C-alpha cells in the first residue's frame, strides 16, 4: 500500500484560523466604530462576534483536532 505524501500544509492552518477569528474580529471592530452613535446596534454586533467565536471554535476546533 502506497501512502500519498502531502507537502507543507501551513497555508491550510492559516486559512482555518482566518475563518475562525476573522469575522468575529471584523464584527467587533465594526461594533467599536458604531458604539458612540448607536449603542444598541454595537451591543448586538458584540454579541454576534461572541457567538460566532464560540461556534467557530467548536466547528473548526473539532476539524483541527
């Protein structure tokens, strides 16, 4: 039986990390920008960022394990 040799997979790890934390950081930054004028909308964005982080850590974390 011959196994396939896979090259360097560092790019795949960086892609998974970008999917895990990219949108959550983006939502948090938008929340900080909007915070002065629309506090309720900013709170919703912070909650969305937290929920996305929890879900992505569960899904992507299980893929990385």
